């Protein structure tokens, strides 16, 4: 319980009391009634008077370790770990009570990562969308985490994806240089930046790998790492990723929440050893099956 010393909005008071929680989680907790004001439910924007008592939920301090999740380790040393995340598995948690994330596997296998970076994404240097499979880097120390994050900001990390997209592009190679912003009408989406919206520069190099029935297998290379960058840039050109409902991708024979995008290659300079590190992940079995089906002439 938190006695309120200074009047204010309920969500602001909760965030001040629990600074490790995201704004999204705070609002969700208030909406589900886990936060009470003088024993009563209240809205996130409710004005709370000085002297009121706010009751907070009893949340776990960190993620519960889950060592048995189906996650592969591609590379490890005393400084960092690279995982191969399955499509459909969240990379990190939005709520400390959430289960089944790659981060929970990471903290089970490498407990020291629990003290590195975001407690809901322990050790993770970058993120992958839930529906995207592939390579995910984590640091085992705060120093390595900071170094790899700086390399990402400096565009010194190269990430290459394979995407099965709608239709056939008009050229074998092309490039998309379009800054992206969150869609104010739908926060799940990224849109081309415009005035008054916070924008992030984004550049994607694209290359046709092969035609797959009515669709195309494309390689996408990025050094910027904007949310949904590959998915949004492909959709802008009229070639959304198959199974990507958020960006208008055609239906695909994939599990719910999965789309045909795979983080296949990763290249960076090792933050401690200084050597070039290049890692690969083969196309997973669900996308191989989808390719085989489409190439066999089945409806796409």
C-alpha cells in the first residue's frame, strides 16, 4: 500500500511507485482492477487526492526461469549468447507474470542475464517480433550489453532476414529508405513518418532469392533496427510478408501469430575479442514446408 503524499493521476502515481514497469503494464494492471484507491477500482486517469491509499499488486521481481522451452543456442561464450527463437514465441515479456518467452529460457540457462538490461527482457540486446523466428543476441554482462547496444546505434551490426512475400517485385534488387513512426490510430503498426510524429530513420536493402509460385522469397538486409522495419518496408512496396495480418499479408498455412519472416544472418564485431562474428540460422521447418507447398502449386 502506498499513501499518496501529493495529488496526481493514478497511472503516474503507480509508475512512480513501481518504476520498473512499463506504461502499458501499469495501465493494464489498473484496467484489470489489480490497483485500488482506498479499496476501490479507478480509471488510469483518475485524480487521486493527497492522503488516499493506493494498493498495488504483488508482482514477481523478475521472470520465472523456463529451461525447457524449445529454444536453440547458436553461439555462446563468457560474454554473450545467441539464441535461435522459434516463430510464435515472444522474445521478451510485457508483464513479469507472462510465461513462454525466449527471455525466460535465457534467464534459466544463464542466470547472470537476469541482472543485465531490462528485467522483462533480461540480457537481450535487441528484439524480434513474436511472429518472427531467428537469431537473437543477449549479453551476459552489463558492459557487453552496453557495447552491443552502442554498436546497434552506430549501425555496426548487420542483420539479414528471409521473407516470403506477396507477388513478384518488378526488379531483382531494390532499396527502401523511409523513416517510420508509430501509427497514432493503431499502435501495433508502423507507418511512414509525417509531421508531428516521432520518427526513426530506416533503410532496408532487398534482393529476390527466388520466385515461389505466385509469391517471392526475398532477402532483406538492415543496419537500422526500427520496430517492424522489414515488415513495414515490404508492405509499403506492395509485398507484405505472408501471414502478416498487421500489414495486410495474405493468409499462409502457418500457426496463429506466425508470419513468414526469419532472422537468418547476423554479423558484428565481438565486443571483447574484437573479432568479426558471423552467425547463421537455417530456414525453420514451418517455413520450409510453406515454401514446398507453394512451389508445388498449392494455393498461396
